[in-house]
């Protein structure tokens, strides 16, 4: 199976490196100079930009391709039919791959509170697509358009109430960096014993270190990376579910479906269908 190495593999590599925010003059995702809420569709190739903190919140809906967003706590791989919320004043680096299409909504931080300390990712509900579509149809300067942006800001509070997803925490110690590299290079058969050997630490010690440094245990880290990679492959085109299951360490479709559904509340086949249908309708 031919797979794209721009996504989960690269995200894991970056998770093992120190975060260095960059302030680049060339921007595609920058807030409007006027400070007014705005919406724009961007068609991007292999693109990279960074910010030391923008004055407005940013809501990014991925319609095609991938967006990799990195901050001080770790990084997110944002796939089609998913949203990422980047709060105002947060440092970040952002990368896209060839063929990426996104809707970017710049929101006034004064319109509604943000519920998390940093960025957050969620699956895009149908209403998010409809609301952003509606913004494009409203004339600039109209009170109704300003109210629509304000309403969207308030809805984000509920849309992003989900557990953290498509996220790899930053590995700060040499031992955890070795674990991340091990999982990256051995995802199909990664194990706690293998990670312990890679880190040179007893399993109990490594579990405690992982919990303290990353916010969850080693088994959870392996599971989260497997689900992330599975989502990435399923969001692509033409990869059978059996091949996806094998690639991320599951021996059968039933065991893969059970783990995927337990984590996301949707089966792999439903994930593929719903994501493609929603984004295809928006892209025309």
C-alpha cells in the first residue's frame, strides 16, 4: 500500500523536536488588517507559515488535503471535514500539503469565551458547513453578517466540547522522544515492551513519565497515534479498510472497527462516507 508520509509520520517527527515559533511576513491565514471578522477560502499547495500570536481567533475548516498546526504543547493533524480553533494571541506554526482547500473564519475574541487553554480539533458538524456557507452569501458591512459571525463564535463553545483528538503532545525528554520515534517507525506492531526498550526505562517508570509529560499513558499514546493514522488513510482515496486496519496494527476488520468506533463514536466506513459527502458538497 502506498501511503502519504506528510501527515502522521511527519507530525510524530515534529513532536520529538523543540517548538520554535516563526513569524513570517508571507501569510495566507493572517487576520484582516481592519480587525473585522472575515471569512475566506484558500487553495494551497506545500505551504508553511507561522505567527507569534494573531489578534483574532481563527476557525479553520479543512475541505481537502491536510493542515498541520503546531504549538508549544504539541501538534494537531487536521483532516478533511474537521475544524481547528486557534485562539487569539497563541503562537503557532502551520503547514499544508499539495491540494489543501480550507475555509478560514477570523472571529472577534470579544464575541464569545473560548473553553480551552489552546487549540482544539473536532469533527465538523453539518451546521458548521452551513454557517460558513451562509457567511459567504451575506454582504460585507451588513448588521446581519456581523451577527452571523457573533453567533458562530458562540456555537464554537459547544462544537469543541469533545475530548482532544488528532493531537500528539510535545515530547520534551530524551526518553519520550525515543518513544515517539519508536511508535512512528513501528506503528503496525508497536508495543509497551518495545517502547520501554527504546526508551531504556522499565515499563512502570516509562508509564509514569509518559503520564506526567504527555498527559496520558503509553498505551493511550499508541492507541491515539494508530487512530490518527487510520483517520488519515480513511480520509484519502481508495485505501480498503482491511489495509488500513493492517497498517495501524489490527489483525482484523472487526477489532479495528470496535477500537475506531469506541474512540470516535462512528465506524470507519461511516467516517469515510460522511466526510467525503460533506466536503464534496462544499467544493462543488
